[in-house]
């Protein structure tokens, strides 16, 4: 009688690696509490591996130096990434006074120092200049492209990087604590705002220089740090990982939901617009999402009382 060898038996006899888990279609959001030292790309790989997912991507890079909220989309959720990336963000960060670095954080080399240290009152008096819509020059070590190349690649190669100031929105900026050598802040801001640039410009305005010593992101769009799961939770077991999986439409809670009947949902899934009925139906909306029986059908807009699909989901 012959016996069929198992993969484990084959591995033990031949020394070949164990077969990789089969990739699968899985859809939803994982809000990761990224630790310091991990790149955003590595974080996506960790989540993708935890779910054996075919497709994954993140909604906004978080530097290795920073910790905190990194929303990661799986499968069909990748179609909702722009709704998260365009959302407001919140950070807690600590500025170390007296030193300016070329990266505006602790990873760069020191380019200037000062013996001055600001008092809390002087810092607080300056904060109104850094709230609202302001012009901000991004750090030289940033992912902004110049003639097709990333600014940080040019800067690392020793090239002179000149970035134009651009308008950004800072909704709130407040002091959490101050000990003389450092100050911890909380900030709420819009897309494209660099916290490192806030620290740099505060230091220059105060005349004492400064750089970011600690940075933690606590909110991105509809997701808050309370929603987040740690790396070890995802690695613990497939069951624990699944507990951290949020539905695809969790990314869309800041825009209107429109509940469709089956015929209208069928039209939308074919890429056709559908007339909205009912007294509560919006006449116009730049962004909305349609559901049928609790299942996400499409994202789109409402124009002249019709839902116009932009992205259709296969859930």
C-alpha cells in the first residue's frame, strides 16, 4: 500500500519550505497602530500577510519615526482610500527646542543650534499665526516630486532642494505640556500639512530653533486611534486579526448614505444613474454612497436628484 506524502512530510524529507498560504479575496479596513521604526510599506505587508489578502494599500504614509494610526485597505476597500486620505488628521507631537536638523526631526543632521529656550506664554502667543489657512514650505526630506523625483531622494544625494510654499489648513493647534526644553502639542489639520514644518517654523519664529522629537497620529478621516489594533494582535491568530477588520463602508461615514431598492441598485452596478425617491433624498451631493440591504453598492455623487455612480463595488 502506498501513502500520499503531506506537505509537512515533504518538507522534513527534502528540506523544502512550507507552502505559502493561498491568497484570498478579503475586503475591509484595518486601522493599525503602527509602532515607531516601521515603514508604512512594511506595515501594509504585515496586514496583508495576517489576512493572506490578495490586495492591500494604506491611506496616507506615516514616517518610520512616527507612531499611531495608519488605515490599511484590503480588497474592495482600496476603492475608498481617497475618502480617508482627504479627511482631517490629528497628531500629538513633541518639539525639542534649540536644534534645527535638515530633516526637521531626530533622524537628520544638526544644521543650526541656539541657546535660547522659549517660555510657554511666548509659544502660546504665537499659535494663532499657525492656525487657519497658512502658507507652509514642506520639508526638503519629503515625498513631494520635483521633475519626477522625490524630494527626499534628491536631498539624500546632496542636491539643493527648493520647494514652494503652499496653502495648508490647520484647524487647531494647542499646547499639551511644556518643560522648557520641549513642548508637546496637539494639532488638527487638513491634507498636505507637515507637522515637521510646523515644528521648524515655530522654532524659527521664536528664535530658538526646533525639531520634532516625537510624533503620533491619532486620527485620519473617520478613523480614530481608539479603532486601532496593534501589530501583535494581528499576528496572534487569524481569529484575532478578523476581529480588527472593519467593513468597507467604515471609510465613508462622513458622507451621506443613500439606501437603494434592488432595481435601482442593479442599475447602479451597471454604471447607470438612478433616480432618488423619497422626501429625505438629497437633490445634490458632491459625494455619497449607495447601499442595498446593508451592502455597499457604489460611491458617487447626487446630481439633479439622481445618484451617479463613480466607483462600483463587488461585495
